[in-house]
C-alpha cells in the first residue's frame, strides 16, 4: 500500500489491496510511531493536519458522507480495534475494519432508510484536540494522533464516545489524503450500545 | 463439599400464576418488564439450568483464567494448576470483594486486594494476614472460595450449573448436539479458537434476544438495509440471507424445536451443496477478491472448500438460555438487569495444527475475521434497535399481550418426529411457543441451588 501504487482494480468494486502486505504494514505502522523524536512541532504542519481532522469531524457531524469519503485515498482503511492495544486484525475480529468498499457499504446502508439503528438518526458534535504530528521514514507519509469526544444524541438521551485517532496521511498529487484511520475508543473492549454511526 | 443455600430468596414459583402469564398463543408483557421476574430468573433459569460460560480456547493452559458471569454472579472461569476447569465465584470468602478484576490472565494464586486473603486457583484458602488475630480454624472449608459445583464441557464449550438436580450436560443439550457437532466438524479437526468479539448491548430484556435467535420472520424487515447493502453490486441478488425474500415458508430451510428450550434454525438446505456453495453467497468483505484468487491459484478446485471456511455457516443453533452458534460466531446473551442485556459475538478462527489446509490457515482466518464483522456491524445493530423499541412499546401497561402464534392451528404445518423434535417452516413462531413453555416450567419449579467449596 505504498503512496504511489498503481490502482489496477477499482477498490469501490473489488478488494484486492487488503492482503498480507497491507495487514503486515498496518500492524507495524500502528505499533511504534508515537515517538518523541519523530514529533513535528512546526505550528504550520500541525495546523495543516489539525484542520483536515477538524474538517473530517464536521463532515461526519453533518452526514456529508461523499465529501468525507473524498478525503480518503482510493485504497483506504477505517479501523476500530476491539482491544485497547489495537490487536492483530489478521487473527482477531475488530469492532470494525472497513476497506473502501465496506466504507461505501456502510454509507449505502445508512442511506437506505431501513437502517433502524439510525432511524431516527443520531445527532452528533465532535471535539478534536491534542493533535500531534509524527514524521515517518517516507516524506509523503505523516502519522497524526488526536483525541476526540463525540456527543451523540439519539431518541432517549445523549451519550459520549471518546478515545483517540491515529490517522495515516499520504501526500498524493499535492493533496494530503487519509489512507488509514484507526479509531481507538477507550471502551472498545466493553459492550457498546448501538455503535451504528461512523465514528 | 456442597452447601445448601437456605437464606431467603425470591422463589419463582410463588410470584405469579405462570399459566396466566404464558399462554398457548401469547405471553404477558410482565415477563419482559417485571424486575421481580428478572430476579427470579437469575435463580430459576440462570442458576438452575446449564449456562454457557466460555470456550476452552480462552483458557488454553493451566492457570489461565477469564472473568465471566453466571446470571449476575461474577465468575472466574479457570483451568487450575492441575488442569481442572473450575468456575469460582469471584468473591472473597471474607467480606465479599471481587478477587480478580481483569478480563483474562494467568494466575496460580488470587490475592484479595482489600485485606490480603489469598487463595489457590482451586479456590482453597492459602493464607490470611496476621492469622494470630483469629480464634477460628482456617482449615474449615467455609473459608475457601465458593464455586459452581457442576462445570462440564461439550467439545470445548464450557457450561456450568448450580443445580445438583439438573440432568447431565450431554442430556441437557440432547438433540441440539447434532447441529453443534456439524458446526464444529466443518472446521479442520473440529476445532476453533475464540478470537475477540463484537460486543454489543441493548436496553431491553434478555429474552428479546433469545426470541429473535430462532426467528425467520423478521429477517427481510429488520435486516432490509443489510440485504440491500450486500447485494448492491451483485449480478444476482443472492447474497447473505436473500433466500428469505419471496416466499421463505416454501424454501427448504426450517425451524426446529429441539427440547429443553433449545431451538435450531437450519438454513443450510437453501445453499447449493457443493464446495464453494457457501462462498458463492457470502457478501463482499475486505480482501475477498484478493484471497479468493490467491487461494484458487494455489489450490485450484480445492480452494472452494477452503473459502467455505471463511463463509458464514447458515445456522442458528440456540442453546437455552444464553448461547447461540450462528454463522461462525459464538453469541452469548448476558442479562444485566430486567431491561439491559449484553450480546457478545465472539469471533472464531480456524485452528490447523496438522496443516490440513496446507499453509492457507492464516489467509483464511484473515478473510474470516472480515466476514464475521459484517453482521454485527450491519445487521445486529438494527435488531438491537428493534429490541429496544419493543421494550419501550411494552411500557403500555394496559396492552398486555405479546403474540407468538404464527403457524399455530394450521393443520400439517408443524410436524413432530419420533424423537419429539418439532419442525415448521422458517418463519414459524413455534420455537418461541415451545421454549417459553420450558421457561414457564422452570419458573414454576423450586430448584435447590448449591455451591461447592474445596474440603
């Protein structure tokens, strides 16, 4: 899943890029990247990624899913681990582990009008903070850690979902795209009530 | 040593006229809403019948443990230092503190964090701080941790009961062992490994989940969004549970009541009986095309049966009161209160120590993890929303009845075989009528529950 990999198959239709190499990279990339010596303290760099993550949060709050999907690379992963350490998705099931097609499935389902868990829909507002940017061995790849708090109102009350996100951003044609987003709920290994919104 | 429990408790038998609450064609709303009935269920159901606690692969080595629940009772399910599987009450014999607060781990000794009493993982008291402050004899068994007297496994599935008068586990499971065997025997060497879970909860009574587990009537309605989603790119809209569309009652699938509250929805007859038949109707999953093609390149025609292992097995094998095998999941229902329930969908992975899959086990598991995530993400959430809305609807106190009479009174529709197994078309509610009769029988009973302590 390198940044400049040629897309042979349309990832919205078929799933070829979710393979052993992707899993291996993912497990490696998401274990050892939050290292002090790799942190980028330059305000403009942090601002650039903070704004992207804030925009993503706003698009999700406003259910603007097409624009949300457009922030992602064609071959991308939306990953909500089921264990606090992230786990190994080859050997363990996750809360969610979506490729591009399944992300689009998720949106398609919500739009059918028959997704009862989202009828009526939740209303959400998301707070993003503590944004930190980390360099990687590739100049076109940045890892970003941020904390989130989602206030979700639905039917009979408001609840709060919180945790932190790991974004893997890749620069392609002058644009930073989200290639992988790992959403780490603080209670990911507890029983969750109605986890049907896009986190 | 067995201990009779004589302290006062709610006896299900005395609460209600159960024949009024549970009738042939309907049940009263109170069985889902009354906290007193729920409390009685924790004794009469979750104390008195075999209840699923966990799978042996979760405690593979001596000294391994997981923490679970038997009804509301916190339990340490462990394999002791000699290899014996035990279900200890997670409760210090001294003041009642839970001894273990982790989900899983390995321990020879459990030391109470409060006053330092420590126990071997057999439950036997090991040491008490400053014992010369006590006049008692700590060799008295009453100071050992209480444990569930009967713990037994069926092919790796661990069940337990506090009821010395319950039948053996194998007799309790009875006819449902056949589909359990078939579910296991499609895996290499009949083995699986539990691999984390999709953990969900809903604000509703636990029986709403058990009512649903055999229900073929709700599928095209409750799961309409899932069916539309997984067929959105299909040339032929036959993915997943599409066979419920049209006229499901004339399809070869069926619902069976298997006795002792167990029921079995068998959808396998709808699937083409050939290698690759299951994979052909599996909805799209991350990595589907890559792994399918890679395996076909390596194994040729043999790849199809390997791919079937990543496909959802079309069965719902429901063991009363809290265990269900469906697809490749082990689903466990865990009552929290009268109107709150955990439903945990444990994933299972293929285990292939003998390499019968010739090196394909890691690939097939990588695919199987993704196929298993589909239903909890896109199907179960809608059922749970509907269960919550049932619980809300049942707040209408004056509208008392819930109907479950689909199929009742239609000649020839429901059939009973020589072994007492009752079968009916897939959308029939006979499974509900039958299991709730068993529930009623249990609620009328006065089981004498016991705990055990090491001598």
